[in-house]
C-alpha cells in the first residue's frame, strides 16, 4: 500500500530483563530467563506462582506528587517513554515533541488499585476509597500520563484488546504516519497485573504454567512437548515512530522500518484460538506491506506455551508461508520474559526491531524436545546470527479472538 515510509527511531523499555534495549536483547539472545517463583497473596490464601515480575522503582524520574495519580502500569509507561525519547534524541528539557501522537495498549489498567479499593470495601467495611481510584484504574491511564509528563498535545489513543493491545496500537500509529495524519508517534504498551487478585483469576482459567523439573526459569516452554502453560509478566515498551522525512531532517538513527499491519477477528470462541483468524491477520499484514512470504526471514511468534495455542499458530504459519515455512525462523521470546498481556506486542516488536538492527535472531529458550505438531525451525535454546535477515513479522493473538501482525524491515 502506498504512503509515507515509517521508521522506528527510538526504543524504551521497562522489562523483566531490564531497561537498556541492547542489554535486554543480548540476554534474550543468550536464552536467559527472567521467570522466577514468587509468593503471591495474603498468608492464609497465598501460593507460589511463576511470574516474570520486575523490581521496579521510578526513583527520581517521577516526582512523589505525580506518583499519587499514577498506577504501576502508568509509572512504567512514563519511564519507558522517557527512555525512548532519550534514545531517539527527542527529549528536550524533560519534554517530548508537542505535536506527537500517543498510541498505547493496556489490558487492565490499574489492577492493583482496583484490588485495593475492593479490599477497603469488603474487608474494612468502608466506602471511603481513595478519590483517585477511578482515574487510576482506567486503561487509558498510561497514555494520559505520558501526555501530561512530556507535554504531548497530539491525539492520545488507548487500545485495550487483551494480548493484542499494543500491537494494534503500534499498527494504528504506523497507519497514522503512513497516511499523513501524524509525523511522529509515541507507540507501545504497559501492563502491571501481577497483584494476587488478577493472578488468581488467571490461574482459574487453567492456562498458567507449572514449575518445570529444570527450575522455575525453564517453566515457560513454547513449542516444547513438556509445555504446561504461560507465565505472566509485567512491564512497558515504547517505540518512537517517525516519518522518513522527519527522521531524515534531524539525522535520526533508523532502527527498523515498519512496512505493514494486519488485523482480524476469529469470530470463533472467547479463549480458543483459530487457525483461520491468525492466518488472515498474517496475510493482511503481508499484503499491506507488499511483501511476499518468501521474503520473510523471522517471525516473533505469539506462542505463549499453552498446549492448545502453540500448534494453532504453527499451522497458521504453514498455511500462509507454504513451502517457505520450513525456511523461516520462528521463535517465542515469551519463554524468557513471560506474557506481558497488553504490553506483550510492544516488547516483542521492540525485540524484532533489534533483531533486524543487529542481524540476530533470538531463540525459544528451553525448547529441548519439540512437539511434533510444532515442526518448524523454532530456534531452540540459543539465538543465532542472521546477516541476511531483511524482513520479519511480530504476531499477537488475543483472548476474544483479536489478531494482529506487524511487518518490519531492516532500515
């Protein structure tokens, strides 16, 4: 499809592996897991659960007065955005480009604030919850706080589409620049739902992984015969997207080019993935990019490590890529950073950007015995150099049947 070219010119992370993109990518390429066994809940109801949690403190990057109005996800979004603006060279006197748009994904918003307000009502028998509760629990909190903290006055949009949230946010930001509505956009996602109420709800769904005999860190095993489920993570990832003209005018470093976006709905079942829907999203993305399947060298898969989900994505890839499916590298970095839900697509798009920029393909960690149903090149255990890598996909497939695929090209 025609229109202006769109480039990634900055990355900002608050991730289970850290905040420095180069260091995060190096650890991921080495197959290092950030997953650990964490005690969750009050003593009488607590349990040990596998999580990719972050020891996050905003420190002096956010004032104490501002923190009062910011849930954990919003705090992470603000820090990740500051990191991205600094990385791109667009942070000046604590402010970003006023004309920028902000497109953020977030699944649940201030989950810990919601839990706290319920505790006040049901345990303390009081209706006197904090007056900041409503704005703190909004899924739009991260986008709003980014605008306020950095003086951004362009459109601020939030996409709350479960696990596809931030991939859709990036895709729509890409379209906004390509089609001439924006010149620069801050795009990404944030999620912090590792409070015990949310964790218990996810456990009730029956999709959470069990600890592996090789240890907690080896428990998320996409494509592996011994996989038992997903591991929840938290964090934020922000990408600075700019038009080719704007980036060139200021001499910005180009990390990767976003060239296509496709989305679809399964129209199937709430929590059961559909091959047809995933296939459609990938086909739409490739068509939008004007890229043939043969040109793709890497797919950062959505694969969460659930017994049902991983083979569906593999089958969808086979349908789209045909004979080329056997030549494309497919990996799931969730095996190391867990599933960040509303922020997962943004983190994985950032990782895909770095894969293209550094010509390296990250692995699926802990993949020791491949499931026969997942019989593609799933880059087991350790990453590899890929000097010829030019084009990559990043997949996000959500509960509710929403699917999103981004196509990126080496800059």
